[in-house]
């Protein structure tokens, strides 16, 4: 089982998390924030807390994840939200693959201000996740987690996308 399933921590490093929060707080993005792949909701909770604590508002958050990554994943995410004093109703959970969710979302799309992609790291899944950038507002932020040579599916696919 993933360590985050018991610690409920973010799977981002502390440096990654601090940098991301600094960027988001500076940009003051108010539109929908999408997280693809949430593990135990550690990053989600930290992002929501940063808005509440720094900017005194919280944008709408949407999480896309089949929530089958480890046993009782959805319950762990809800527990994490509760610990951080966030109502589960403040997050739109889409319990499906990114690909299926994209097809549904495309029927009645809404603009996104922030996208964090941290789902399946295989190239074909990363490419499908990157399709969400189509709905990113001008000035919005697209963030790829695990962009490094050790995660070839993420790095090579992202490099190709950016070209």
C-alpha cells in the first residue's frame, strides 16, 4: 500500500508543494482547479488550505480518479478533507478514468484555471490527460507531476505535447 494511504500526506515533495502553492497564491486563480489522480488527497487538501489561509476564498476543485489505487481510497480522501476542515461537498469527485471523464466533460465543458496531472504515468494515459489542456483558460496553469527522466511516460509525452 502507498505510504500516503496511511500518512494522508501529499505525494509532492515539500519543495514542489511550496513552489506550487506560491505560484497559485500569486496568480489568485478563482476558476475551477482540476486534479487528475489524487492518491489520498494530500495535495488537494494542501492546495485548498493555502487558498483559505492566504486568500480567504477557495475555488471549485474537481478530482478525476477511479479511486481504486489502494483499498478504501475514497474514504481516505474524505478523511483527509475532514481533518483539514473541508466539506467533501466542496470537491466535485469524478470517479472514473480521465479518458471517460473527458468525454463526459466535453459535452458541457467549463473553463479550467488550473490542472494538475498526476495520474497513470504510462505515455498513452499521460497523452489522454493532456487533452484537458484544451479547456485551460488563458493565464491558467498546467502542472505535470513526476516530470523527470525516471518517469519516461510523463517526460517524453509532455515534451512531445509541448513541441
